[in-house]
């Protein structure tokens, strides 16, 4: 590390409202047992170049950040301020609290928990060597298309010149404050700090980052981040201050605070077949002369899967969470139930593992729709479809399903307890 670099203030943008996570505070979600924001803070705590940390938090959540820092031994946290309704405004409030003696500001997304101390140091060193700023970035892997208002391709940019910009983004503190003032004076509200800096005509150098430095934006991102942590990140990567009783990268550990880390649940549902109802299974509309009768769309497959997930986490059953007489759920798409239960599991510290479900129906033939059902379930829960299995069988004209009076579904699933 270049010892000639002056004080570096880290500003963590953590005031997002989680609109693409259904309002869930993604920064509080557990990532292999450690909250997303705690991982981010620990990376900056252990980055040699960082002299202080300032967090722009959700309004009302300031004390939660201090408590998190205390629990995980983050000693560099200097201040927490209430964020605003945009990123630029939130960061501007945090920058006001930077030590006046600091020469550099290092702005980072709180929702990028897989950043490493090495990458932070690298970005700061690059900024120190230039007259402007620096940002971590990775080359674009896919071909990018520009389209007109009718989604007709208008241009294909040269991929060799395209980068995905990440954080941290690092700037001389004085110049950054001046760039902020100009942006506000010009009525601009940037979602990217590089763009704000560029608006003042100042240069920004791109420094090679890491594809693992993802931003947690949607439920799917949590699953990807879990995989990165489980298979690639060691305890030492987030520092010696993390609590040692948390299995950060130990998927083989089966016990956590006396509870099973791997838990199993079973779900079962059945609905009557009647005329003049759509047949919905696994979120797929299947053409048939009969449909399932129920208060919602009566999707027995999704109901069984939802019940299995609730059972695995000992959280009751689907009827407890979505009462059949509630007008809110009249003719409701059952994917709504599954999604809400997926988010409930995340709040309680559970991650879906795998799902195996069987639909019992004499008719119609379900094989053509199985893959779409799997994709629907996986998409709602934010897991890969390889972890979802759906089977269909008949009862050889026996029983109520064999007589085509109804359709049933069984589901078995696992969930992983990481909180």
C-alpha cells in the first residue's frame, strides 16, 4: 500500500428502499450467516488505506448500523446519517461528515458485500496516481444492443470498449465536493458517482475489478452471492473481527446455535375439478375442459411447495398466512403466496435449498408443461431451476384423481438456516 496516500474517508450508500426486493431491507439479509451490510463494513474495516467510515442509512435505521458495527468489531465507523430519496442526495449528506483532513473519498454501495480489502486498496491507489478519480469495473461479456422506441436495434456498440462499472469509486475529496455542488446547481441527480464527476469535466480511470463484486438488487442476487461465499470466500477474507461462531464458509456444518442448519419440509394440497375454471398448475395455464376450484387460482402445485417451505422453517401453513376467506386473496395468482413466503424465509434467516414435487392427475398430460413449472417456481424463489424438480403421475384410474374429480400435489423441500 502506498504510504503517501493521505486520509481516505469511505462513504457507504445504504439508504436504498429495496423496491426490487418488495421493500425488504436487503442490507439486513443474512449471507451465510453474516448480514449483507456487515460484510461490506468489514471489508472497509480491513482495508489498510481506509481511515474512517461514514454510512448513509435508511432514515430511522441509524442505530441499527451502530449496533451492527459493534457486534462485528467495526472500529472505523465514525458516523451514520439518514439518507435521502436519491443516491446523490444521500451521499452528499454523508460527505458532509467526512474528516476535513481527508484527501480522498471512497464511495461504495452497501449492497456490494463481496468487495475485498485488496480491491479497495487497489482502487484508492489508482486514484492517487491520477489527477481525477478511479472506479472498479469489469469488461462486458455479452454483446450490447441499442434500440429505438419500438425495440428495433439501432446500433451495436463495440464490445471491446464497454465496461460494467462497480464500486468503490474514488475521488479527491475537495474535487468531489465541488462536483456535487455543480450537479445540484445544474439540477442534475446522478445515480453514479463517476457520472457526477464527469459532469464537471473531470477524468475517471477504470481499474479492473472482479465479477464476484455483485450488487444485491433482486432475490436472485442473494442466491448468487451465497454461492460465491460458500465456495470461494474464507473467514479471513472478511477479517479477524467477524464472530468465529458463524459458519461463514462451512456448508458442511450441520448445527448452528443448537438448531439444524439443513431443514426439511413436506407439503400436500388437493382441489376439486369443476367446469368453467382455468386449470393453473405451477403458474402455468394448461388448456383443459375442467379447472380447479378454490378461493385463489387453486394452484395445488404451488400450494404444496409453499406449505413445504413453511413447514421446513416451522412457520405454520399456507392457510395461516393466506386465509382462504380473505377477500385480498380472491382469485389470486398463487405465485404471490410463494413469493411472499420466500421473502419471509429470508427475513427469518432461511434460504431455499432444493424442491421435489409431484402432481397427481389422471388428465391432462402435463409433461409438456413441466419445464415451465420448474422455471416459474425457481424464478419466484430466486434459485436456479436445477434445484427444482416437478413430476407428474396418475393413479391408474383409482381414487378421486383417477376418477378426475380432483388433482393433488405433494412437495418435499429443504431450507438452509444461516442466520
